[in-house]
């Protein structure tokens, strides 16, 4: 049985060399850049805790519908997040759009 690698082991030279030897391109960047998948991992962790682990789906279609309801009906419009200034994703996006439109109208963008 293989033991899961610790986060720092993923960037270890030996691990990177093994990927290269196998012809595998790692999908990692530095922390905070567009290749950092921490936000996606956080979202999927939340999704699992708040929906998947609490629900038994009878069919794939039922799972698809419940995932859609969770994401579009709860997570995006209502679930506030600290990293978004205690706003929901929809509120954050609307504020961003308003600020961008104001900057464009003011000639600063």
C-alpha cells in the first residue's frame, strides 16, 4: 500500500524527476498563481462535506440535479466566504463588474 505524499513532497526534486521520466507534465505552479489549485480543492472539499457525504443519490441524474441545485441555488448566490470579503460568489462577481464598469466610465481602465 502506498502512503499519500505530503504536500512538500510533490515539489521534491526526486518526485519531479520521476514525473519527467514517465513523460508526465506536473500541473503545479507557485502558490497564488493561476496554477494554484487550492481554491478548487477548497470548493470540492466544501461540496463533499455540505452535500455529497450527507446524501445518497439513487441515479446519476439525481446526483447531477442535486449538484446543480447546490452550486447554482445555494453556493454561488448565498454561501458567504471569508476570502471574498464575507460575500457570496455572486455578490463578489457583481461588485467586481460594477467596479470595472465605474473604472471604465471614469477612464481609469
